[in-house]
C-alpha cells in the first residue's frame, strides 16, 4: 500500500480548528453544517464583529434559513450558544462554548469567546422551509448536557452525513420533543435507504412542526409511501397533504384511508386488465386525482377504464384521464349522467345519419344544358287534325 505524502506550505493566515472537533463532532455532522462552523471560527479569529446572516448566506450561496439551521444544530451539539433580541425569531448573538469529549457528562462551561453584533435579518419561512423552534430564547447562554456518542454497533454510523443520529431509536420520546423529531428523521432515512437531503428533512419537519403530525403518523406516512414503491419526498408531501385535508390525525384513521384506497387501486387496475402488480407512482398519482381531486366514484372510474380498453385495445391511464377530465368539465357525477350523455350522443349521431341518408336518396339535378330550357307541352292529336284539314 502506497503512503500519502503530506506537505506543509506554512500558510500566511491560519484558522485553528480544535482536534476534538475534527475527531468527535465533524464525522457525525452534515457537511454544510461543518462549513458554517469553520467559517465562524475564521470570523472570531479575524475579529469580524459585523457579520450578518445575509453576508454568510451570500458567502456560501445558500439561504439565511440554511445558516440558521446550521447554527441551531451546533447549539444542540453544545458547541454554540445563541442569543436573541426581544421580538426577533433569528439569533442576534453567537457564543462559542468549550468543546468537551462526548463521553463526559455534566454542565458545560461558560462561553470563552463570542460573536456579537448585527447578526439579524428577515427570515422568510416557506411551506417546506421550517425552523426547529427553540424552547427558550434568552440572551444568556443556558447550560446544556453533553451529547453522548452512539455505540459502535448503532445504525447511526450510516447517518453521519445528514447529522441524524440513531442513538434514540429504541427510546420513546415525549410528544413534540426534539428527540422525537430526530427519531422520525432517523426512521425516514432508514426507510428511504439514503441520506436525507435538506429538502427532505425540511418537508418532514413541516408536517411535524406546522401541521402537527404525530411521530407515529409521520412514521406510518413514510412506511406507506415506501410500500407504494416511492421514496420521493414530493410523493410523500402530496400524500401527507391529502391526509391533512381529509382530517386524518392518527395512524388508525390513516390505515383505514389507505386500506380503502388500496382496494380502489386494485379495482381500477383490474378494470384495465392489470393483475399481479401494484401501481407505480405515476399511476397512483393519477388514481388519487380521479378519486380526490375529481371526486369520482369507483364505478365511474372503472367505466372510463373499460371504455379505454374497448376503444384502443389496451390499458392507458392517459386515455382514461382524457375521458374523466371531459366528464368533470361536463358535470358528470353518476352513472345516470353518463347514460344520459350517451343517449344524447346517440340521438345526435342518428340525426346526422338520417340527414346524410336523405341527401344520398334525393334526385340529382342534370348537368345537361339542354334541360335548363323551359320544356313546352304539345297536344299531338290536335296537331294531327290540323294537318289533315
């Protein structure tokens, strides 16, 4: 095995990074969070007291929300303490705390150095860009217990890049706690089979913090989406919002809803002649639209599917969508409406057919120019008598 050669070019300006941070805190943190912490170390070293969230966001080409999220992550890890001005929802002061080994317990020491000044800016929070609210917002740093490291056999080893720890997977947390949310994120990451992106984390936090989904309901939402063959956060958001609109607030109601929808899915697939497979994501989205957005009964939907196969000889969700969207525009709400519409169509078709038949049986006008002159009528018997006189 070849050895790595390390060179030291003695940089003119150097920012010192504690070894303890590199050894114990950096491996389990999101890479973007690490960047923010290292940049803060540089600001302290350069005595830059006039930094703002906006300037930091511009430096990293990200949003101010991303910076605040990184700050709050390091505050939870016990490396920073954030202070707030009355009436402000974003930190206006940042204090560095001494690093301690994670196996140590007890109260963290008071801050050694701090960044103060106008670190404030308006923070626009979108539907899926949600902050983890702090239970206390006081100017003085509050004592925090050290964070214990997960064991070597913990599944959290696979979660390092997103900063989600699995240390509390076996522990049941109090509803609404940050530990409970961390557990939900860990479960989601396990189901998805990949490290959660910031967008995925924000979406799950939106359901937890803003829509007040319980941890159990969120876990079932993730499980349900994965069972449908989708690990897309967009599909999870669509299903979750549909549950919200339907008033679903617990797992029992969600299971009843999904059981009903599963039956409808397979009924629709059967109408298409599709058997022995589950619907793919796009098919499920279209069936959800027919059932939820259009509000059609299962009888109307299966009728459209059967007409699709009868017309083009094969199943086509797009063709059935054309039929159902047209029915929606025409105000069709029941099979009686469909039958009435079919009867009107047949009547119009018969009228048009009769008119075509009448035009075909009418005598055609002669094109001979001789026949265009007025034809005189003669009494040939009288003409004969006149000639014999």
